[in-house]
C-alpha cells in the first residue's frame, strides 16, 4: 500500500477504490466476531479460529469481510513484522481487507505456534495513532484511513511497535512509536521517530525496521521510493531518534530508469548473523501487486556499505543481486505474484522469511507466506521454494534425488518504463529437469550432478555454470503432499529453486 511516483499514487487510489465495498459498523458490535479477551490483555484483541494446514487455500473471498475476521488466519495479511514471545510467534501487519472498505484499523495482529496455522487476534490499537494523524494534518494533508507497515521489537521488558502513517500528499508521512509491557498491548504513544514532507530531499518516512547491533547501538532503517533507503541511529532508552529532527542518511538506492533514479524500491529490513559476521539488508523491488521481489545485500557494519553478490555498493546506480524471492509458477498452479515486503526472523538457529503472496488468478488476495532461509557456504541467504509446513526433517539420500524435478531459475526481465514494471508480474516458470542415477543431468552427459548432504551441485557445460543448492524436505503446496526441495545460487548469484515431481 505504498506509492512510488505521482503516476502510481493515482494508480493506487484507483486500486484502493476498486477494492472497496460497503462494510459498516464496528467489530466490537458484532457478537459473531468478538469474544471476551483474556484478563489483562488489550481489548482490541479477539479470539481467532485456527485454520488447519489442509484448509489453507489461495482464495478466501467468502470470509474476507470483517464479519468473519476471527477466521482470517493467514488471509488479508500484508507487510508482516514477526516476533516470538514465549511459545507464540506474533505477526503485525498493515490494515487491509480483500474487497472490503476498512471499517476497523489499528494494525492487524496474528499469532501462531508453528508458523503454519495463524490465529487472527484483532488490532493493536483502536484506530490510527493520533500523533501520526496530527503531523499530517498540521502539514496540510489528510492521513489515509489505514495504518501501514508496522515493526515490532522487544527491548528489555518493553515492546516497541513502530508504525507508518501516510497521506495523499507525496512524501507527507510519519513513523511513530508505541510501547507496551505486553505484546498484545495496550499500547501507549511515545512520539514520532522521523517524518517526511514534499519539501524535504529524502525518502518517504514509512516502512521502519529496527535492530540492535553487536555493540548495543540501535538503528532504524526505513524508506520507500524517492531517494532510496535510509538508516538513522535511535536512542536506546526511548526508541526515538538519537538526535532531534535527524533523518539519517541513505544506504541503498536503485539504478536509473531512463534518465532518473528508479523509485521502485522499499521496505528495508536488516538482521545480523553472528555465524557469518555480516549484517544483511533485505529489501523489495517493484510494485506490490505484480512484480514485487526481494533482494539482499550484506555489510560488516550496520550502517553499510551494503554490497551485493558481485561486490557492488547497493548505494550505487544499478540493480542488485541476489534476488531470493520473486513471482513464480510451478505446474498445477496459476502462480504467485507480489511476493515481497518481508519480515526476517529466527527461532534458535533457524531463520525464516515471511511476506505477502498474491495468487495470479486474483492479485488482490493477500496471503501470508513463511519460508525457511538457508545459508550458502559463502554466507548468502536463500529461501525455500515452498512455504513452510512444519514437517519433521528427513535424512535425504542420493537415491532420493534421482528422477524428475520442476526447477525455477529466478531471472528478471528488465522492461522500459515504470508502467510495464507494475502491471507485468514477470512470473518465473518451472521447467522439468531430470537427475539420472549415473550422475548425469537430462540427455547431456556433459552436465553432471553430485551430492554431499545437504548440498547438491549441478555442473553445466563443463563448469560454465555451477548451481550449489541446499536439499531439504518440504510440503508441495501445489500438489498438497510432501516432497523434496532445493534452493541455492549459481555462480552468477542467480537463485535456483526446485521441487521433486
């Protein structure tokens, strides 16, 4: 729900109005939705109905209205931020609903024990945070009815919930902070962290993400379109800007589109992996309903420079790789587009990435996708080609790999102009690949494969291309059964996905 240029601001208003139908009334007034909240827990929370794995579908129009909010589970999920508290993973997200006018806003809240079945818990606040609304009105604008792209982090015993409030005036936006001693609230407004306006040469003040670096300093990354992505230092005690009126500085931008900087970039999130010694920035390219895809760069410092797979500074004037999640299509499915604006989080040593997914058959559906992240031997993250299903791990042997696979090469078609980038999902489509028992690939004896658990190496053209991919078992969501998958990068930094047929 973000705007990247005047053209896309108009486009977005058309899209938003096209999604809206009458939906009067407040959630609290509906006895079929609201049940008494647990004692001491925010009364904006409602008890949800978990959705079994076998019932998670690509379409949910019959329960998309607020009347069925307690059944939303992974549905109507956009711009997730994920935190684990106790036995629960909590996900906070933008206020959206398929085909519905927003009769309730305040950042949607979900929780899950297994990252598969999600329970809708309601809204973090009763409406838009007032400080963000006031800033926009004081500067001559009217804030949008929904709250965008929250971020959640726990510092000591305090939960800090950052939110984005924007308006119809370009770049008139604010990122604010709410705090609570309970992940389910209630939340108290603490102030505005950073603001933007049309007369300020900077990025759009939305899409926050916060980390505490290995030295204990606090940093917020933010931005969408305009002048790239920024980082600014926070006061550890307050969670607000360390220096009043600080906007930070740019760490990432995107290459030129014609004669100007390409504004189709947003939603930075940074994590630190002590196993590799790098800070990783995950960010989104292109339009949220179509070609939306996830890139990643890394740095030894939380303030950059962030370098891509080829060692290029991501604050330069080119598109960067690797692209680790992109619109895709396996057989027996129309495909998924809009697969970006991610959260990256961990449970023990296992990292995960969550993002929205929009089925190509109807790009306005928004479904939560969670995937495992794996790490290449030279320290790059790669994502599973299948959504996480919490299956028990299996010991996969060489003989298990022999047979036909569906493989997707996550390429990228560069097209001229902003409009083409937005309306074309650029699905990356699977093709059959056969691994023969004798170690050859397909019908060409010059292409060979080897397997040293868990790494499968695919060698093409006597070494011209080498794909080194991680093998695991996962759920095949297209065929609704268990399968074997692999994911990795080739020697040019292109992501390779596959599942066994």
